[in-house]
C-alpha cells in the first residue's frame, strides 16, 4: 500500500516537467511555422 502511494506521488511530480517540455516544443513550433503560414495566407507582395 505504501509503495503505491510513492508511485502516485512520483507520477504527479513528473507531470509538470512533461507539460513544460511539450509546451515549450509547441511554442517553438508555432514561432517557426506561423510566419510561413501567415505569408502563405497574405495576399500582399513580399516587397510591400
């Protein structure tokens, strides 16, 4: 019973670093890909 409690606590502690990792990856992807997506959607000339 005590061992299960320790496993549950260690899983809860692992959630925050994993969420931070995936959040950082998602923002990096957005910063890299979003300008190209906006450029493709915009009808303006690149020189404008």
